[in-house]
C-alpha cells in the first residue's frame, strides 16, 4: 500500500542517517582503542519485500588497515579486533539509548596491556549512565570497577560449585596482583595492582 511505502521510505532515511552517525562515532572509538586506521561501513540496502523490520537489510563491513578493502567483519577481524568493534558498537549505542543494565562477557578477549587500559577507561565512562557488569580476566579492566566480585569454582565429591565473593581493600589488591603474575605474588605485581586501583 502507499502508506506502507511512505513509512518504509521514512524508516530507510532514518536508518541511513543513523548509519552515518554510527560510522563516525565508531571511528572515534577505534582511535581510542589503538585501531587508528580501522573503519566500518554500515550499508542500508533496500529490498522489494517487507518483514516486521521494514524493507531494509543492513550490511556491516569492516577494514582494519589503511588501504584495506571493506569485508564482512567476521571474515577479516581478529579476536581482539572483534572485541574492540563490539565495544565501539555498545559504547555508541549507550550514548543514544538509555540502557538500564549492560552485561559484557570478556569484551577484552584478545587484548592486553595498554589497550586493556583504554577499554577500561571507556567502560568506566559508560558506567556513569548505566549499571555495567563486566566479566574479565584483565586486571587493567577489573581495576577500573567500583565493585569487584571474584568468581571461583570448586569440586566437592561428584559436584562442582561456583561461588561469588565481593572483595575490597587488600583482598582486591591481591586479586589484581594474582591476575597480573599468577599465584605467587611478587612485590612488583602488588605495586602494579595498587597503581591500577589509583
């Protein structure tokens, strides 16, 4: 019908404008996350038939390097790049849509060191407007949290138990130091853990 076509065209325009905004914002996050030359291309393609989402397909393409060719993100991005692309998407969405709670499960996959600190800073900024739960093995991210829970498993006879314990103070320093250097806590790891919490 004519009305359906009219609404579809309005939705199409809104999606094209939103795609341009998302591309711009994600480029900013990529630079913050040490992917200076990475870019995304969000292509809004029209189709003749309608479904409950309208008459568009959105194609998400990515290139990590200058001079590269846009391709589907899952074909060209490494594990660490995919984690950073996902963070850029979620950080961009959180600027425009009030999300009450966001749970991120190992958003730090495939990254470490300086990039981990940058991810932690972005997560800290995001947490100012929402409840953010981040599951991480990276001390650079855990050190940015306001609250820290340690999740551990134990086996008793034929059963496995999972426990969650809130930690703070010296316990938290020790946990971050263990994340940095293993069970044997060195003076350097403890000093580094205290620095991450500063």
